């Protein structure tokens, strides 16, 4: 029997499923995933929100590399061993011993305070992909919800629309999310169609100026 990944274990726990749904929205599609340049709380280490692996940000790596000149000889020795094909234990490698101390790069997503390791990013993607292929209703619902949110955001973030028009779009979105079937009325579709025409016209105007 294949052992479940940490994210799969969380997803199987009904109490943690809401948290996993948050991660799906925060880290997928994968263009939302970015390396952490600096932890907001300025602490040098954090732990993966999924598996507990120690994490490190890019700024801390840069600072430690700049301060590691006293270990230059040790680094040169490791390079010579690598060239000669002599293996170096993971914990004895220069970057691990003096820079990361066993931590791995931190990654984060959109609209989240979580940070996770690269393996868990991949595990999350694999779980969602498998869920879609296997007909997991919750995962399919979360993906459709993300698609709806993205569609509505294309309106609410567009500078061609005024505050009143954006408010109308937000009200339509709210109605769709509270409707069990998550569908729009013909009237709502007509409103969005007119606003889309206005956005397209403004975009065409800007391209000709």
C-alpha cells in the first residue's frame, strides 16, 4: 500500500479539509507559487505549513553566503572532492553546514500567510490532479470556484470600470456564490456582457493612442 503524503493525510481529515481548500486556492494554478525573498516577521527560519520541514528565505541565504568568507577553504575542498568524484555527506556539504543548516527554500502563494516546501507544492499539485481525474467532487468544486473568481476578478480589477460598476459585479458574484447551482440569471449575464464590451472598447482605445 502506497503511503499517503502529508497533504493527502490532511485532506483525509475532515477538520483539516478547509485548510487544504485554502491551500488549493493559494498555490494553484502554479503561477501563483513564488520563492520567499524575505519572511515578513524577519525570523530566519520557518516550518512548512504542511510537513513541518525547516524553511529558509532567499535574503537569509544571501546574508550567510556573504558572511561565509572564512569558510572559503572548506568550500574549495568540497569542490575538489566533487571534481574527483568523492562523495560528501549531505550534512557536511558547504551549503548545508554553513548556510541552510538543513533548511530548504520556502515557497508561498497568493492571499495566504502560509509557506511550504517545494516537495509539498508538488504533492499538492499531484493530489489535485489525481482528484480531478478520479472525480473528487470537492476538488472539482474548488477548481470551478477558482475559475469563477478569476472571471469576476477580470472585471473588478479593470480600470475601465467605475466604482459603481465594480460594485454591481461584486453583487452578481455574491449571488452566484450563494446560489446552490452557482449560475447567473440572463439579466446578470447581459450586465456582464455590456461591461465586457466597455472594457474591450477602452482597451482598443488605449492600443491606438
